[in-house]
C-alpha cells in the first residue's frame, strides 16, 4: 500500500490509474420477446469492439528562431503556433507555451487521456516516449502528433527529422522504427510540408512489417511448443496529414502556421477566422477578427452563441460523414472512439479550408470529397445569421436570437417523410435529428418525426441504429416528461422488434431488464404478456452474465414476474429457475445475492393453490436459502433472507406454531395466557411436562396445531429466526423479531379459539426435551416481550372461497369473545370434511384448492433502493465510463473530494517518511514525555492509534471512544443498549445472561489511508463497522454489522467461559480481508470486498487464540492462551506453516514484521521471543520479568514495551499498551481509568 501511495503522489504516472490501485472497501446499478414472422435484412450497427485513445504523444520539432534549410519563407509569413506568436517571448519559453497550448486544445476533445510532451526531441526521446505510452495503453489506441515546422521535410526513404542533444544537427527518424515503437492500434497526425510522403512510407513499411510477421509465424509454426506470436495490424492505423507528398503548407500571414492542427483542435475558432477572410464576409458588415474574439458563450453551453455554433458544426459534419461514407467506415471513424470522431469531424473542415489554399489534406482511411457537400452552405448561413447579431449584442446588449438551423432541418426531414419512400435515398437529416434530441425545445417534434420514420419498416430502423440513435432513446426512456413516454415506448418497440440480438451491450440489457421489471411489477397484464414472450427463459439464459448489474436486474425481473402469478412460477419450475438462481446466492456482489434471495422468496409466495409438489419445492428452496445465506456478511442479504423465509411461516403456520409451543421458552407465554382465560389448566411447569404428548397430539389432530419433529425444516427455520433476532444489525434483528411475534400471536389465537370451542378438557403443553429451568412471564398474552402491542395474527392472512384447516379466520376482533367466535366458525367448518382431506404430516391439505392471499409480515426497501440507482444523475466520461455524483472523488480532478483525497495521500507519505526517521533512532529515544492524557469512565481494555490522524481509540466494556487531541473532541461508538439486551436473552422468557452488554475485545481502523472507518469486535463474536461523524454535532453511523464467529449451537450464545477471549481480529488492508479468531478451534477469513466468508483455517489446538497479526504477504500469526505461536498461510495447503512452543504462559502480543520473515511474541511471564519463520526455534530471547499484564510490539521499529521499568513509577498498573503503527509513540491504558500517550519529544503531531 505504501508503494502505491508514493507512486501516486510522484506525479509522473497517471494519477487516476494509481488511485484505482489503492484498496478500499465498504465504499462501493431485459430483453423483449423475439419477433417471429418478420423478415428483415440483418445489419450490423453495433460496434464489434469499443476503442479508446488513452495516450497522446505531442512531438514538436520547432527549433524556434531557426528556419529549416530546405524551406524558403516569404515575408511576411504565418508565424502563429497554437495561436501563440513565438517571437513574442524567448525561444524556450515559446516552445513550452506552444506545447502547453497544444495539450489543452487536445484535452478539449479527450480530457481523460494521458498526455506526454516531447519538445525538440532526440531519437532516444521519441523512442522512450512511444514505447512507454504503448506499454501503458496495452490494447487501446495511442495518438502520435508530429509538428515538423522547424526541421527539414520528410525524406522519400521514409524518414522524419528530429534533433541531436546539442541542437547542432538534424537527425533522421525512420517511420519503420516509429511503427515498431508505437505498435497498433494507433493514430498519427502529421503537420508538416510534404506530409503525404510520410503516409506513403507508412503504408509501405506496414506491408513490410506484415511480411516479416508472416515469416515469423511460419517459422514458429514449424517449432513444437512455440508460443503464438502476436502481430499488430499496422494497416488498421489511422493517419491524418496536412498536405500531399508534393505540397507545402500555406504561408499566408493572416493564417496560423499550424493551420492543419488548428482545424483539428480548434475548429470553431479557425472557421470564424477563415470566414472573415472570405469575400462573402462583406455581406455581414462591421464584423472583423477582433470582434469574433469577443463572441459570448462557452463551447459546451448550447444556450450561448458560441455553444450553439459548435452544436450546429457537430450536426453538419456528422451529416456530411454519414451521407458520404460507407456505413462500416462511418461507425469506425465517428462512433467508435470519442477523440477519433472529433478529429475526423474537424478534418472535414480542414479539408475545406486547406483546399482553398491549394493544399490537399490526406487521411488514411481516405474520405470522399466532403468539402463539396451542400451542407456547408447551411453552415455558412448559420455563421451569417449569428455574426450579423454580434455588433448589436456586444455594443447595445441585444438578446441573442437562436439559429433556425435545427427547426429548418426538421422541416426538411418532415418534407422527406411526406414524399419519401424506401426506393429513394435516405434522408440526409437523420444525424441532425439525433442532435435535435438534445434540445428540449425541439425534442417532442423530433421524436414524432423519428417515430414516423421508424414506422416505414425495418430498413428505416436499421438506418436509425446505424446513425447511433439507440443510446439516445434509452437515455430518454428515463426522462420524467410524461408527454414523451408514448413516443419513446413506440420508438423503443420498433427498435427492439427489429433488433432483439442478445449481443447487445450489458449496459443496455440491464436497462432493458429494469424496464421489464417495472412493467411486470404489480401489473397482471404485463406479467401475462411477458410470460407469453418467454421472459423466464430469456432471463435464465443470461443469468450468469459477467456484468453484475445485469445479473441483479435479471433476478429482480424474474422475482417481479412470478410474484403473485403462479403461472410464471410453474413456468420457472419447468425451466428449473429455482435451481439456476442458486449460484447467485454465493455471487461475489452482495446486491446480486440479495436479488437472488428476493426472487426465490417471491417464488415461494407465488403459489396460491398448495400441493405436495409445491410444498416440497418450497421446503427445498428454504433449506438452500438457510444454509447458503444464513450467515451472510451483508445485512442487505440477511434482511432479504428474513423477508423471503417469512413466506414459509405464513404458508406453514401450524407447523411453526407447534415448534413455538414445543420450545421450552414458550411455556411462560402460554401460562400467561392461561391465567387470562376461564378453563381448567395445569398450573405448574413440572406437571405440564409430566403430561406427555397425548393432549397435544389430539389437539393437533383437530386441525389446529401440528407437532413437528426435532431436526425438521421447520425447527431449523425457527432456530434461524431466533438467531437472526439477535443479529448485530438492528434492522435484521427487528424484522426477525416481528416474524417471531407473529408466530407467538398466532399461538395465542389458536389457544383462545381452542378454549372457546371446548370447556370439557384442560390443555397441557407437550413435554420439553430440555429440562433446564424456565421462568414465567406475567405479561399480557397480547403484549410482546419488548412491551409493544402487536395486531393479531389473523391480520396477516385472508382466505378465498373456503377456510383451510388450521388457518385463522379473516376477521380480527379485538375482544377475546370475538376470537372465540371466529375459532368456533373455523372449527365447525372443518369438522365436516372427509378424513383424506384432513391435515397431512406436513400440515397442508393435499386436496385443498383454496387460494390464499398472503400479506407479508415484514418488507424491505431493497427493490426501491435498487430502482433509485437509475434515478441518480449519471454521466459518461471521455473514456466511456459511467460515473455518478458520488464518484467525483475518483474521476473529477477538480472536485473538492478529489483534491482532499490527494492531500490525504501526500500527508500519509510525509508521515511515513518522518516515522521512518524516528524508527532509525529507536536506540537513542527516551519515551518519557507525556504529550496527552485523558480519563475514561471505566478501565480501558484496548488502546489503538489511528495511523494517520491525531486520534487514539480506547475501548472499555461495550463502548469505544475516539479522541482527537488536535481538535479536543471525542466521539463514542456504542451499540443500542436495548438491542444488546434483547440479543442477550432468548426469544421468549428463559434465563437471560447476567451481563447487560457484550464487551469490546478487538478494534481496527479500516481504510485508514483515506476516510477511515472504525471496526469493533465484541465478545459475542459480532463485528460492527462505524462511519465516523462528519461534524462535531453528528453521531457515528453504523455501516454494517455481522457475526464474524458463530453462536454456540448448544447454548445459543458465544462462549462465556471464565477467561474467554472473545473475538480477536486482524485487518489486512491490501487484501481487504478480516481475520477473526477467538474461543473456537479455527480462524475465519472474511472478504470485505465481496462480503463473503473466504474460509476457515483450523488452529490444531483447543486453546483460544488471544492475539493475531498479519504480514503484508498474507501470512497470519496467532498467539494462543497455551503459550503457542502458530503461523498460517491461506495460500498454502496445509495452511499451518509452523508452531512455536517456547512460551509457557498466555501470549499477550504477537507481531509479524513487514519483512515477512520475523515474528516477535511476548507472554504474561515477560518472555520475549524473536522467531525466523524459516527456522523451528527462536533466534533471540529476552526476559523482562514475571507477571506482566500488557505487552506491545512496534510493527516497524525495533522496540517492545511492557508494564515494567521506568513506567512503573509514572503511572498506575497498566491494563493495555499500544504503539503507533508508524511513529515511535506509546499509548498506555491503566486500571485507574486513564489513557496517556508518551513519545520522545514534547510536542503534538
């Protein structure tokens, strides 16, 4: 990580690329049916491959002040280079200014590329530049811009000229060598006289290269086991030259010397300059070049004059290219690469202007003569109309009148539609219609005309797709303007009807899946049409696509499709949809796993007519969900898991009621009920248990409650709900508790209904398999354990034509009398049924045809949140990447977040450099100066420095406090007390643990090099991750929480033995891995990027792990209570590297050094050992005394601290120690509730 930051701050490499290399975590968006019976010619309008120009080499050979020997310049002649007069400043300064201006001009078209300038270079300079850019660009395109105005003309031997080191000689540079260094794909711009010679030589050398590569392939083919030779295709390189082989550049003093470069990079400025020099400019009086310089507006603001002219210019050049070039060449040059498209649009202008001065610009691939196209007349008219307003705008402040260009072009397009046909030539205004879609003023009319055009047939759709209309329509589909929606749906339908190719990009398929998911959501007619269009099979075919957002929305689309629509569910059963969705439950992206859980949850709830087949499938799905996602690290997945498994509770209420009543902890709940009804009862818990199961069996036979065997799916699901009710993430726990309360209230309803129908026999509870003591609860039967009243269970279920056995009535009376009456009605209707239709072993009637509408107990906000991702502003960078406002700190180099991140990285480098100097002086330091001290409410058990901020964290009991001694502020991180108390006790009644809280046992800073997060581990195995407050008045926010180590299956709690360690953690920032251990026989690894468990490593000992340490290479050291030090490597098998048994007391601290070779450990007897991991015994030993309470080892400096020596006289007995990760500073926590910081210098940092 340190190397990455140093490299980032250095400035020689691309910052964005190195920025991406810094690991951060917890930071962090379908198809229509196939058209049958429509025969149309398939045309390829999509780009087979996207290409980006990621690197630009700007090679300027100007030698300012010295003219080349083979050029005789007229006087006066053109002098401006990049609009700078070189004679106005010193030669060296002029050269630097020209290079800087040229880079800015290119950045206007491609701001995200890597630009490198080479000013008056040598051959070695050019070679180094080209090879480095090609290496960094990999398979992307590199641009080579050559300005040869200060060197001789190119030679017929295929050479251009550069300089020697002393600028005393012109040195030839072979185009053959340049090809080799640049590789392919590349684009070349030659701005020099006789530039056509370079193009001809380039093509000749390209043929030579290909012949040489063919020979190499032939030789390699004759050798066995020879690797394949990759040969770049130089013929596919793009070239733009200022003039032909026998022409020189114009020297008109009114024009810039680099007229060709100016046309390519500043087209509007050159066009306006050239316009003032033409005879037609006399039609617009009082307009001069000086006046043109004052045209108001910005090029990227279409509402201004300058921006509108640039917009019109783009539309006209696109139209000329689309009407004159073959479709495949138009796609390659004008739609594949943003920078290439801009250069070729501007090349059309360069061709028009330079030909007026007897120069013939050359391009490879060649363009047809676009300079004669009639659309240039429309451009001249637009300039006339705009410039005629300029004097009034500048002198009298008159408002700018927008150009009628687009309106007139739409009218021309409409005329073509009124009179056109398929046999006529395509309308030349089609590219302009695409540009008009950007205008809110003309958008509605443009969409109407576009819809009319697409309605002409598939040939019209293919033409529109080839011009690039598809992404515009998809973007407008997300528009909030209601008047556009009918037109957009019609246009989209026409497009998808012709082009339903599944090779559409993942981005567009994701948007299609989103639209389809919205269509089928709560819309039966839409679900029916989607099912007829084979949407289930279409989604399943792409369910394992590489794009995670597509996988997510395909799963959501399926879940919405079969929600409350059993026909789609059974279609999914035939296609094995529930099995094909199961791989997504372990997907590396949490959103995809959540979407898969959602889809399987709606799959369970979609069948209204229950059968044995449906029940078996649903039980299988529930088992898979429970085993796969029950311990998922992401609370998003766990919340959706509760929402999915609730359908099993609603569908099998009798089974879960039986499980609840069989739970020992439920006895006090039923007893509290018995005290509120008039009936004979067994009053004691012991006599209830002695009654056996006969009463319960007869009770279940009546169709009210079913007995459930231990180990059944219902028992496992119930145990999972009780465990989720103790989840460390509050929302998960609250949802699971609601499901438990629902079952409890259903049991209350059933018991009251039972007593209302019969006063002849007493009700007794079944015997409990567990004989532990349970305490009775005296609360009201309708009152939850937490004191919140909950509606009766009957509110969650309404029935159809008949009342199924064991199903509560639809009414929800508030009084007990009403409940009894409802139960009487249910009981009487069930008694008349035949024996074979009574409740089966699984609790459902196999012959029942009742349709039941289920009302969910809990809901999540995952789907609305996922939908909201499409409503957030998104823009596309020049490199083709979609970014949102939240990504400004990653991409926008002018954003405050980005600048602040750069500042933090520079600060980190400075701190590590200063700390390294301190570490080198460790033998001479005296850490006796106390620079900070504070008191804590209780004895601190953990102290920890923030690596880069002036902060220290102290943990005591369940609380973590972080103190900032620079701002003198303190923030507390503590879980909700009520939630922790709820987690400490069983779901209902039972004996709660004596401790009211789970104490903190580990503490880590996550993303400490950036915006840090605070990770806190507790003795119950839970981990909570907090985001520090932004301001002093804010509070820390819980980001996520999960159970890093499992609950003890026997007790339902984490290990609470005397001397238990709790949860111990070690954070690996480079690997984004959390290592967790404690009172269990294994070490668990968590991948925080994927939010998944990576695996377990057995410790091969019964002794708990007391301390952990990780090396940069991923090796893990564990110090155990039995005095052993064990090394593990997750990359190897077996994962246990070695075990050191030289300590005889519990290990207090262990440290793996950054050299990945040494391990230092210390135990409570004061023995310090230094191990070389390549040996089986220690290489150095120290004895600091006995009965040491705390030891800490500096991770980088050669220093160890313990509670002995000079510190004994200065502070009380220590409870914990910690070194700063980099600086030589020591934090001390003492039993008298004090935290202090010591260092060698009495100053703050």
